[in-house]
C-alpha cells in the first residue's frame, strides 16, 4: 500500500461562535491523485485547504501529512515546503517587488543558496513560458500573468502536491487555456477547488462535493 | 427615576471641549498640591462615569510603565537643588518632585479623557470634530482609518499566510529581514492602490471633496448642567489645593 500524502480523519472544525463548518470530515490524497472539490459559497472549500496547510487547526480529528500526524504550527512547517498552495487571489501571494524575487522566495526559505535559487527561478519561469519576466514588477502584471507567476512561485519549491483554489477565476480565454495546458502537463498530485465543471472534468479523475460539513464523492 | 451619568448621552462636542480644557488646565499647573487635587478630581470623575476598573487600570499601567522607565533617570540627572547620595550617585529631590508631577499630569488627563470620551465611538468622535470645525482633511483621515484599518490588517494576514505556505519562518537572517521589508512595502503599495480605487468609487457617486455629515448633534440642558457641575467641582478641588500647605507634601525638606 502506498502512503497517502494527506489523510484527514473525522475532522471537526468551527470558527468561534459560528455553527460547525466541518463535522466528521474524511479526506485522502494519494500520490498521483487528481481531485476536484466543488461546493457552494461559504461551504468551507478554502478552509479545507487551510486545515491541510495548518493555517487553521481542527477542534477534533487528525490531520496526517506525508505519514506524520500534524497537531501544531511546528508540525506543519515541513509539510508546507512539500505542498504548493495557489491562493485564490494572486495578489495575496505576490508580495515582492519583482517576479524574480518572488519566485526565489520559496527556494530561499528551503535553504537554497542565492545561486541555486536564481537557477531554479529562471528554469521554472522558462517552463511556464515566462522567460524574460524576471525583472518585471509583480504589481504591474495582468491578472493572467499574476496567476502564472504565482504558480511559478510554488512550482519553484518542487512540491509533491498542488492545492489550487479556484485557479481559473477571472482569467480570459487565452490565460485560461495556457493555465489548463500547464496544469495538464504537470505530473504532480492536485486538489482543485473550482466552480468550473468543464475545467474539472478536463483535469481531474474524481470530484467531491463539499456539503453540510462533509465531502461526498460525485 | 434614578439618574446615572454613565448612561446619559451628552453632546460629544461638550465632552471633547471639556476634556481639552481640563488637559490645558492640568498642564498649566506645576505645583504638586494642585496636581494632587486635579488627580483626585479625575479619579472622582472616572468613578462617577463608571469607568471599567480593571481594563482602565491595565491601560494606565501600560502608559505608566513606559513613562516610569524614562522618569527613573530624572532624580539622578536633574542637577540642581539639594541632593542625597544614593549608592554613590547624587539623588536630587527636585528631580523626584518633577517626575511625580509628570506622572500625576499624565494620569489625570488620561482618566479624564477615559471618563468623558471612553464610551464615544471613533466615528462619533470624528463627526464631533467635524462639527467643531476641525479641518475636514483631518476628519476624513480619521474616518477612513476607522473604516479601513481592519481591511489592511486582513490584507497583511493573508500575505503572511501565503508566505508561511511557501516555508517562511521568522529568523535572524538577511533573507527574513528582506522578506519582511517586501511585505511592508507591498502593504504600502496596496494601500495606496486601494485608496485610489476608493476615491474613484466615491467620485462615481458624486464626491467632490466634502463629506456630507449625517449626524447632527444637539446641545441640550443636560450639557449645560454637566459643564456647570464640572466647573463647580473643579473650583472646589482647586480651592482645597490652595488651602493645603505645599510644603507638607514635601515632608519639610
């Protein structure tokens, strides 16, 4: 049996003073899984990712990541370097003045030297068709470019799993197609939150619906 | 029917002006006996307006703790008047009295402000300032701060979260300092951009530089009663200060 990348076991979570968001939620991500997650607004799709990354901690239940049980911030630090989380809003992710600095931020956090970080940055940008973007100002990029640079910034960390939160939101047709092609070519496990059925059926093998605090296979 | 000062709503303008006058009065006194009386007055005021004891004490300790650090050096550096030797260092009495005076002034003003304006919301405070003809750009800055400080806080939290997801940890490395610099810089850029967007949105709804004020305050008999009682009691407390012999506080030194 292969070790699961993520196992969420009977997770219960509520924000203070609100009705529970998750109750007895179970979820598993295996190597090479391509999973879609759909659900209404406020169903807790983004919170699911936050629980997997340790940005939120559940009140009950266990989060196993790469075979280790994770209970606190410290446990999640090594997890984060193996998971690429693409935020819904790329502006949250891009905080450095230039594209190059932003993409090399992750590799530097992994302890790489500046030279190595620079190499992996230009390699990743090349692969995404963004060569020549190194000195561009992140703030002045178009919406589609921001999304691709944000993707480059997480791919530069060589993640085992990608968590993509509504990656196609606000993209024009061309950027949409470019992103779809890139994601298809990546040989990495993916969990994708989206409202776009066509996009999901194109990229994923199974789809879960998040409803009433639980995940149901469609 | 019982009358409670803490539940009566006064005109915010009255409260602001009274607090301001009290502050000016306090800083214009320098002799300890008057400052003690004014401090006693503000304690009574706080009690009458039912200022929450624990939270106010916490805030006061915070301010005092900060000041005490600075004031501790005062008796040793005042360098005039009589002194004693303390662990081989000269300890000037006049410096000590000055330190106590500064502490008393700060705490009196703080208590008075908390009593009179503690229950006033920031937005109400800003509106009252506008009605007192404070320049409208100051008032607008205050109003925008009230509205957007949380938005900026959330923005900062989201960016920090995204940084952590890419393996960021606080450390004393050049990389960490640089990243925090970028974070703060980007927060500024975003704030300016958001401000421009807001301005555009406001212009689209007919904004030309002045804020229409919805709240209008009414000066009533209650306010006159408050002001006259305030002044009357202030005179009583200051008279006590006159009657006290200043030298007794200093223990005949």
